[in-house]
C-alpha cells in the first residue's frame, strides 16, 4: 500500500531549491534520499547534485537566488564551510566541519546557518549495526569526517581512540579535540602500500578494538596492514560506500569479520538534514518521521 504524502510545508518555501555540493559528486546518493523525503512530505522541492571544487564555495553561495533553502556538503567543502559561516551549531563548532547549510531570509538579507549532522548520523548508524557502546575505537584518517567520528566515539563511551594516518602531524587538531572530550588519543602512522603483497602492519592494531571507523576515500589501498585477529574481532565501519565492497570490507569479509557500510550513516545524517531544512531545527522531528525514514531507506541500493 502506498503511503499518502504528509501535508506539511514550511511557510514561504514552496518550490524551494536544495543541493549537495562536492567534488567528485556524481556518485552521491543524497539526491535520491532527499527527493524521497520531500516527496513523502508533500513538498514541491528540488534537490540536485552540483560539482563544486575546493576554494569555490563562497563564490557559489554568493550566486544563489532567494529560492534556495539549503545545501548538503561533502568532500572537500566541510572545513571550508566552517570558516565561511559564523552561525554554527555546537557540533559544527567542535569538529570544525559543516555538512549542512540552512539559508533563510533575515531582516538584513539572507542568513546562513551551519550544522554538522555527521556525528548524529554515525552514532545512529553504529547503533543500527549493534554498536551502542565502545571503549576502544580506531579511526583511519584525519580529515573533516574523522573529527566527526572522534566526537561520535566519545558519545558512545570511548575511553581511548587510536588515530591512524599517513601524515601524523595532520592529526594534531584531532588529538586536541579528543582530549577536550576526555579521550586518551594516540596517533600512529599508516604505512603506504608498495605493492599487493605488502605485509607492513601497524603496532596499534596488535590488539582488537571495539570498532574501527574508516573515513578514508573509497578505493583507498593500504596493503595488508590489518592482522587477521584484529579484523576478526573488531567491527569495521567504513564511511565510504563507493566502490563497494571496499578493499577494507573485502579484507574483513575474508576472515568473517563484521562490516558496516557508510550508507547507513548517509541515511541517518540525511534525516537530520531534512529536519533542518523543513523545521529549521535538527532536534524537531518532521511529521510521521518513521514513514519519511522508510521512504528514504527504500531508495538506497543494497550492498552485499
């Protein structure tokens, strides 16, 4: 039975435009998710994917018309947006990463508000995968998504976080951020694979963790740096979902390890974005939110 559309529309936002920005952007599932949500809500909004390269965000935003309601941001724009927008929610302030921009009409012109929905999206995705508490967490990478993963780790009770990155000095802000949340943070260097038979391993991976969160781009190859015992006993959450299975997921599957893919995070962070774009508030659910989430989940591909 087809669910009847929800009759709800923010005042003055008929025909609003929204988009996800980033580079590359052609693989994004965000348009399908958001279109499903606004269709379920009965809103005549459009949502597109637009290629915007690093350093071009300000110019793009300055050129937007009054019909624009919101933007979703992905690599490499999250840090750039945080520097551009003054009105940031607490998670965006703490992480220095903005993945959601709300555009509104103010008394002195248009206002921009920045949000980070990645943290909540990741916490919800981990819980959906059975990870509600984790004492030790390993994070791959030191970019904008890694800062969100670090805060998410703190929210699920982590006591220590090992950050693995190819250039350790780039993780210095993460160490400071983690310590501000009461975490013991260590940084280890990830070896660069020199060939398919590279067997260099990281000492930090000698003992299993509760969960490892990879924030590295899809297609990243690291060689055989993950011991079999670590893969078998540590849940892998791979933020990337394209291509799938990733090299990490394949390595875990070879030893019957548990793998969670990034589509679940994408789904749940997008739902919080929908709340922001519709209600202006990440904490205020939209009407019949369960049905909206089901509509969004229904358009996602199935990853085996």
